[in-house]
């Protein structure tokens, strides 16, 4: 079972104050890159794995999806999601991605934003996602980049010449990482880029594109605090399809 | 035109003293992982892009390849390679991978060991490699991992708690990197993992497997100096095939 940190009151209060919780998809710097990986949504059956407050589910319907299933482990998140729509073609349900079990071939698109790094068993997860997709169905997801999750001390530091560095270590040592983010003791699961790519291929996916998210020059001008992100990749974005 | 650092006398003298130059493939820690990506060599037409002293070309013939073309920019390397065999099915030729131009569909396997990071234009390179392969033909290569090539100061450092860290920065800033390795002023070209994967796909390749090389537990026991490599990925290994 995955940790349900989003139902922790301190975590949830902090998360609710993030730009992406208030402004939705447009408040997430990586959204344009993720959106560029999505197919034409018209008529698609969509599952959102870790749907949170349901911003993507509502966007998918506005973009023409026929039906959207939003899954999340957090009761607080699902409550927010349900309160934000009366669309009968959006259904929300409680699910732990660690035990994902959906009908075979039921969806054309599986989407997930920053949820897969909470799942310990990547092989099982990708197999379950592949199984729920129709042949040719697409998987588009973001996850914290393993360069971001790896270190003992995951915060900016100064190099010997005073340059800002990301103090990378433990990259090759896969497994849980416990960090303090919004609340103490948040558990993420570190997998290398190679492991993610190889597990996807082993589960029957063809890799179409990956992105190691970086802010665009325009975004750096608009938000100078983002310029430090040129030093490291923060998010890994993947677009793949089932055989 | 790529820099021809291997013909620099100081560089070549240093390179000739490396384990991989004296012992050949078995002197390279990543060789078992790379070899595992290779197909059955029997009857294959093979091109080795950056063949160096020809260790792989000779191995390929011993493993059953029908014919092997070894390409390198360095006259010193080609001289060593030619002196080490009289096999008429191995042909060596001078070539700059930056201008690679081979007959279309002429090869079943393109192989390259630690040479692609010397090539500035990755898109052109992968297109030229795809073109020289028969449909279904395979590309197997290693390159310095972008985590390894990225930093301003690419050497181990100490973190705030005294832990050994790799001081990552400039990961998202692609382009040339000038380092001192065996000789001053060695020019490598930094491309992110995402760029490498996406350029390969754009050139017509399907990604079969990637590895971010790490020493195995047995290798760390045999060579304790390798344990530091668990902190970062040093080499990127890719196995792909043409549509």
C-alpha cells in the first residue's frame, strides 16, 4: 500500500496553497510540455492515475473526451474533485496505484501527473497500465526525475567556485527516499531513467518521446527563480503507446 | 569536423596506458552490459563507428560476423588496428563521424563505443546511422552519460555532511564541454538523455533498452574504487533498431 500523505492535514493545507492547486493546469510549469504529448482527445476514454483535485479530468472533458475516470488514494483530494464538477461523464474513485486493477483494454489514454514516484513497484504499475489500455492506446505521464529524487540531501548547494550545484549521489541506489516536503516523512520511490524506460518496454510499451522538463527561456524571464532549474532536470515526462 | 584528440601524442600515450587499451574489451567495465545488447553476430555485416584500436572489430569476426568495417578519425588508432589483424573481412577506413556517409541499408549492426559524445550534431549522426542500416538493423552504442559531461567542474566533491557527491549543474544547457582528460582541451558535446532518445526516435529508431552503466556488486568487490560510481551514472548505453 502506498503512503497516503495527501490526507495528512499539514500536507494537504500546504499542497492547497501551491500555484497548481489554485490555478490548475496553467499553474504547473510542466503542463505545456505534457499537453504537447497528448493525442486529440475527441471521443477518448481516459483514466487519470492520481487525479488529485481533478483539474486534468475536467480539462479532458472540455477537450472532447467521451468519459474520464479519475483515481486517487486521497479522500480529501477526491472530495475537492467531486465538488468541482457535476459532469456525469467524469467518475471519481478511490484507488491505490500500487494495487491498480482496471478492466483490460478499457481506455484509450492513461494520464498521470506526478504520482508514479509514490509507487514502489514500477514493474507491476506499468503492466497494470498497459493492460487497461486498448491496443495502440497511449500513456502520458510526469514523474519526479530520478536526479531530483536520488540525493541524500536534495537541496541546492554551492560548488567549489561558488556555482550553484545539485549535490547528486545515490543515483544508482534504487528504492525509497524519505523527504520533508510540505510535511515530514514523505515517501517517494527512486527509479533510474533506464529502469523506467526498460520497465515500460517490458510491459509492452513503445517509447514515443521523453522530456526532462526545463523551463523555456520565456518562462525564465517571467519567473527568474526558475533559472536555477537549468542545472538539473526536475521532472521526467514520458509519452508511450501500447503495441 | 570533430576534434581529433586521439592523434595528440600526449593524449594517445595516456590512452594507450588505459586498461581498455591493454586488455581490450575485457578491460572495459561496461563491456558485459554492452555485449548483452548485441544480437547473434553470425553472418552480420557490421560497422564500428569510432573503432579505435579495433578490439571490437576483431571480437565481432570471432563471434561470426561476415564482414566488419571499422571507422575512426585517428591515424594512430587505425595504425594500431591494422597492425593487429590480417583478416581480409575486417576493413578499416578514416572517417569523421560528423560527416558520416555510408551506403544505404549496407549494415545489419552499427556499434559504437564512447565516440558519439565527440560529435556535435546528434540529429545528423543518428540519421546517417539509420540510413546505413538495413530495415530491422540494430544500433548498439555507449556514450558518456550527460550527467557525467554536464558540470562546470566534473570531479567528485564533498557534500555538507561529508558525503561524496557529483556536483551537477548545466545539465539542461546543451553544447560543447571542454575538459582536461589525458590532455588539455578535450572537446565533448553534451546532450541530455531526452535529446538522445528523441533524436534516435526521430531518425527512425525504436528504443529497445537503455542502461545507465553501474558496476555490479561483484565488480565493486573486485575493484573497490568503483563503489563511488553508485553515486552517478557514468555511461549511457543504448540498444535500438530501425523500423
